[in-house]
C-alpha cells in the first residue's frame, strides 16, 4: 500500500531536515539541544504561563484549582508571592538545567572518556514505527517501576538523609502548583525524576527521535499533573496522575508513590482514587456517550420519517 503523495513528500522533507541536522552537528550537541528544546516547549513554557495565571489572576485560578485556595502558590487569593515562592521556582529551574547537564556529562564520559557508544542513538537511520512503540511502552513501564520503588523505599524511608531532604523540600509545599514537578532537593530530584526518565531511555538505547517523543509526553504529563487544575486534557491518564500527585502531598506521603498508580494498586499503597476507579469512571462516561449518540441518531431518524410522511401526505 503506497503512501499518499503529500505524506511521502512530508516524510522526505522531514528526513532531509533530520539528515542535515545530524550531519552538520556533533551527536552530543544534537542530543542536548534537542532535550533542552523539548523541555522548554512542552514543560517550562506552559508551566510558566500557568504560574503567571495563578499569580496575576488568583481569583480566577481558584475556580479551576482542585484544592481551591490551597492550590495557589501563596495558598491564598490575597497572598502575594514572596521569597518562598521565588525559591521554589528557582530550584525547579535549576533542577531542570541540572538534569540536562548530567545527561550531557554521562554521554560525554561514555563517548569521549571511555570510548563507548552513546547511551542514546543519534543516527541518520530512522526507527520503524513499531520499534518506537515497543521502546516507548518498555520505557514507560520501566519508569513506573523505578519511580515507585525509589519513591517508596528511598525517599520515604525513615532515617535516610535523602528522605529528610525530600520531606523538608518537596513535602513543605501545601499542594502542587505549576513548576513544582521539578522542585525538590537536587539529590532527591535526580533519584525521583531524572533516573526513572533517562534510565529506561539509556537501557533500551532509544533513537533520539524516540527519546524526543518519550520526553515530550513526560513533559506534558508533568505540566498538567502538577498544575493543580481540575480541568485537564484527559480524565484517565493525566487526570488520575494529577489526583494522585495531590493526594500524595496532602496525605503526607502515605501512598501514591508511582506515577500512573499501577504499582500502588498492585502493592496496596493507593491513597484516594485508584487506577481501577479512574478506569471505571471512563467506562461509565463512554457508556453515557454511547447512549447519548444512540438517542441522537434515533431522534434524527424519527425526524426524517416525520418529514417524509408530511411530504407524502401533502
């Protein structure tokens, strides 16, 4: 089955652009700049817009905040951002930069220092769609498992130094709000956010294009899940992740250690709605939508019959 002419031309143009980029720049530069651009477009830029909305229009933001006034950066409609909120935003940005620099350092040590192949593949050959889908599935499953065990047994283990850092930094927040997805002590942040994200990509040795898609999805997930808003793009994935992120913080870290909630459901550490509840909600909504469409089609059919009868009678 041949592709339409326009599709073939778009693919050709994309490949020529990618080939020009790879041939004219070192692989490490392509990887780091690509990673930074993805983070900028899909996380930092929208999160900053959300943050400005919360700060400049708190009365409007409260209406769509899941936790009401508690979900605002200052915790109150009348409160003004101060040094505390500025520190949260600053550390979130620094952690994001730190993760990109660490990724570049790892690649530099592997390729230049040890003479090994890079953790991510930057090559002219493009990955097949099914290979990308397989890598993405494996990456997200690995990320969920890593996030759960690191979060539960490292960041919430009594007596651990990194657990104290995580508690005194991230758990000092009243509720998630834009940019807090990357706010934490740098050590806790690298363990909880960087390792589960970059680790699976390096393990499966993602092609750079696969990594761009993978990181884009994660960035969008973090943007909306930690925004604190009730109205989210989807009611299952991002909506469920957002509720679990809220409850993890509000419950004082008593559960919801994973991202998707699958591992929490398996090990019985869910707080609030579980993945099963989210899926049930969606099934119910889908059933309602099906019923609505059936009723609409029947109504239209009756209308057509009535108009036909009138024409015949006339």
